[in-house]
């Protein structure tokens, strides 16, 4: 029986989704899982599954963690850098001193830039990941910054961003009379609002970016306070639009919203980049705009509105199939456990 510890100190919905997928992937394997987390927000709408043969512990300080620690573990998994400074001592202790046969780091977000995260800054200072057996960075991240953490060479692996396709499953209800958008990084909502207005339908936006002047008829809500409504809002929309600025440097911007919408079987309209072209084939499982403008948004949305019910169904099925094949959290967790925990052992 393999003993596994998952340390999940970075509170966010994406990391709870990762927990869920990790727990599901352990089904049928001879393994027990303990999870230590630092979550204060009420994420009951996602659901925290019970670890097989193990415990889920709320972090209450390093001294308490050491008392509860059931090491040595066969595998210790560190998921992202903690967001709160109070977790820095525990993260560094687990990475550098806690007894475990194997230690693996998994990035579920981009590496924090210097000065943006205390634990990451300490990790750079002490090369805290140098003693780990391996670590995964997201494929579009900066390898040099990971090298400063002590993860480099053959020990630095890459992974693609993925979504929880079980949670984001298609809803049976028909789409409503509005378009939906979400996210903050690199977004331009003025062009989106003007483009949607020309279609005659409504627009709902969940974002923590400053909206500026919100046009009449646009519902603009904070994303962080509406995570429990995100799935229903995307599932009930006629389409999901991700208005990323043309000059935004990250060509993967918007992938989290795009992938969850595609998993739900909804049409997506987003910026054409080499990264997004790996997942979306224009007119087959989603749509691109070449340059963000009201006219380009309107043209893209009208292409979606002209689809017949049968065509919309085909496109939605193709979108979900693409995410299941290329960006499914279950697939990554299965591959990870095959690599580091042999099947059935």
C-alpha cells in the first residue's frame, strides 16, 4: 500500500479541481492519500472528495503539521506555491526536510514573478526545489525561473493546462439569450460589449479587472465572488467569448475559460494564437477572431448564431471531445500516477 501526501496550500478553485481529479485517479490503486490544504473559501459547490484511506487536514501551522505528519511517505506531491505567507514554513519544510521516498512538484499555475509571492521568493533564495525528484511546469512557462528554484535539466518536466471535465459536463438545458465572458488577464471588454450589442443579445461578464464604463444592458459581476455561478453562467450562454487584447504577450491567455466552456459543449470565440490553434479548429469546434474589434466580435458571434440546432450540437460535441483528448485533468493525473505510482501497487 503506497502512502501519498498531497500538499495543496494555494487556495483557488483550479487546485480543488485538481484534488478531485487526483482522488478519482487513485481509484483501483493500492494507495492511501492524505491531503493538507489551506482553504478558507466555501468551495462546497465544487465538492471535496474524500481521499481513499486517508485524511483531508486544514493547515493550522507547521508545529501542528509535524504532529499530524504520518511519514515517511512513499510519495509527497507539492501543488503550486502557497498564496499565504503563513504557509511558507510548511512548504519549505516539506520540500527540504520532510521524509518521503519521492518528492514531486506540480505547477497548476505560472510561476510567481520575483516579489509577487513570499514562498516563491524564499524558494529562489534557498533553491528549495533542488532536492526534489522531479517537478512539472506549465508548458508555456519560463524554464529559467524554474532553474532558479533548483528545478532544471531532466528533473524539470512540462505539462499542459487542463480542466476538470467531470465537473464541467454538458448541461441538458437549452442556451439562453446572452453571451458570456469571464477572466481578467489581458481582457478588453469595451470591444466585446460593442460587438455583442450589434447582435441584439445580452452580455454577462465575470471579471476582477476594472471594467471602466459598463454599457447599458451588460451585467458585469466580480469573478471571485461568483465562482459558484461560473459553471451555470457558461453552460446557459449562447456562446462564451474571451476578448484578449491583440498585444497581450501570453498566447495562452484565456485557456482556462475556453477549456471549461468547451468541456461544457459551448461554442467559444477567442483570439487566434499558435497555442489556441492546437485546441480549436475554426468553425469545427470553436471560433477565432483575427484582431479584437467590435466588428470582428460581431462577425464571429453571427457565425455562431447562424448555426442550425444540429450544427450547434455537432460543434459542441467536437469541442468537448477535443478537451477530453487534449486538456483533461483526469488524463494528466492518470499519467502522473502511472509514472510515479505503479498501477495496482
